[in-house]
């Protein structure tokens, strides 16, 4: 995969030229500021694709099946609109699907784990971790995105197998259920890195949905890769009225792979659930 370097600047930067809006950002390691490098990853086909009726799972409540998402969507704020979402998880490894050989040539398997606000109107404020598996091996990344204004931008934050991450996104100055700015905080708690980014002037995101998702980016051309269960913990979404909502009442989203497998979203309690390949 070709990477296009957008910036390789100092520890704190303002970047505007290649984005629809403006961003400022910095990163610290154990409290000490360190340089930031952002890279644009020109991935495609990053929309929600609803598919068919889901198989049974352990979870009660609404269920949807898509070709590219598996996780949980909180569709209805109890009052006001969502402005903050947060969750913890450990970074998985990914492997070829059952019966498949290792990728060769241009073959690439992708997986991303993220939290986000939006999607109902086609715009999503999102950030998380990701895996890229090629014939050269596995690459782990941390990233942010304001979809569809910019492609995923990876961050030069060290990201290792089973590192514990916490990701928090807060929409700034929400008005009538919409926002054009947000603050992203991505923490690698295992290695002591914290990345903070403030975005403004982007396309309006409607704040009706909050999502905790595992995504197969190349869902129409490559089967879902195999991966360790992704366990989302301490999941919470906060509304503009101060209410807190967790996983209870969410829509469980299962992933339908082109090789016939189903990736399940399994409810554990109001703040915890897991995605099973």
C-alpha cells in the first residue's frame, strides 16, 4: 500500500491544506511532547452496507447485518444529541481467513476498530486502531478521520499487539443536533502515548448515533480476516443534556463475510461487549 505523507512536523502543528477543515494536534509520551507525523491512507468503500436478517446471537434487542461493520450502534439519545463517545479495547492481530493462504502481491487484508458519532446523515466523526496485513507482514496503526471529508490519517503512535487503547471523541459546540468540529483523544495506555487532535470547519455531522465498531474495509473484494475477539469495555456515550448511555438498547451489528462467515456482536453488560470473528 502506498502512503502519502501529509505532514512530518514538530510536536504541535496546524494542518489545513489537504483537508476540508482545520486541525491542530500534539502527542505526548509519558507526559513529554513528541513529534507528530500524519499519513493519509487512501482506503475506499467505507460506508455502512446493510445486508440481510441476522442469525441468532446471545444478545437481545435490534439486530442488523452489514458486509463491513460488526459492533454496536446507539441509535437514540434519551434526550438532546450525542456529543461524546468513549471506549477501551486491546489491539488484535489479524490473519488470513480460514482456508486462505497468506496474502501475495497486492492482496491486502484490513481491519479497523473504532468509536464514532454520526453515520445517520453520511458523516462520521471517528478514530481508533487498525491492522494492515500484506505479504510483507502485519502493520498496526492508530488513526483518526472525519468521514467523508478526509481519508483515514494514521498517527506515528507506536501500536503493538494487544496494547490497550482508550479513544474518546467529543463534538465541539453542537448546535441543533449537528457539529462541524470535535476533539479526539487517542491513548495507548500500554506504552504511555496520548494523541490529541482538535478539528473545526468540517462537514456537518448529525449527532443522532454513537458507534463502537470493528470494520472490514475491503468488504466487497476480500473476506473478513480472522482476528482475536475484540472486547470493547467502559463503553459510554454522553448527550448534550448530560445523560450517559451504554450498550443497553443498542442495535447489534453483525458482519457478513463474502466467504459465508458471520462476525458476531455479543452483549455482555451495559458497558462491555465483544466482537467475535
